[in-house]
């Protein structure tokens, strides 16, 4: 394996222990709920979900679970409650309390979530980089990614988000796959 790539894999391991380097700016995810699938989005500093609870309360178990799972990678204002308030402090309505309990349960089941699209800002060692995931494919604006179709930034996100990624997104840009593709082109 190319020595530059080995160095990036090691850097990705280090980055995976520092999720606070990442700020998720946009997200589109499918959540496999207890009864139905739901679409959750994060755009323009605002969460939305297509479930009825969100329509009523402006938050729901699906969003609260994502907030807890992705906490260190979210903008500060979106880490708790939809408008920066802690969901545990909402008025004591029994319906909402049940949703909060369900959210706590969901945080232990990240495999219920499939992140379909993502845009994040990654604070690298030298510069900030924009990383995107769409249709199972990753992109990063760093120079290394342009050469190898993977980089430490993407590999770190793949490791951090692994249970919530499709098979394609888990393998896209995988250094072993890239190396095999290069070998087949050269032979």
C-alpha cells in the first residue's frame, strides 16, 4: 500500500477520536421507527421530521435520538431541542414524555438510522474541509481526496457514522478497494 495512504489511514484513526472537529451542516436521513420509516432533515440550522409528533411539538423521538447520537458533531444551537432548548425540560405532557423515553431507547439503536445525504465542515490539522455524502459516494475538497478518492477526513467520518451508513457509503473510497482498483488498472 502506498506510504501516503498509510499515513492518512493513521490520521483518520486519530480524527475518529476527535468528533468535535466535525460540524454537520446538512443532513438527510431515513429513520426506521417502531411503526414506520421517517425522513429527518437538518438544513439551515433547523431540524424537520415527517412524523406527526414533530407536526405537533416541533420535535420528536427521531430528532432527539439523532441529537444525542451526533451531539459532538452538531452546531451548538442544534445539540438539544429544536430551538436550542433541552428536550428534557419541555412541559410535562405525557405524550411528549413518552417520546423522550423513546428517543433515549433509540440512541442505543443507531442501526435504525441511514444517513442518505450529508454536508459537514471538518476542521483538519491544516485547514477546514467540506465533506459531502450523496448517493453512497463521498467527496472532500482536500487535495489528497482528488488524487485517491478517499482521505483521512472521509475515513474518520465513515468510522464515526458506520452503523448509520449504507453499505455503499461504508465502502466508498475504502483504501483497500482503491488500492485494488489501481492495481487492476496498472496490470
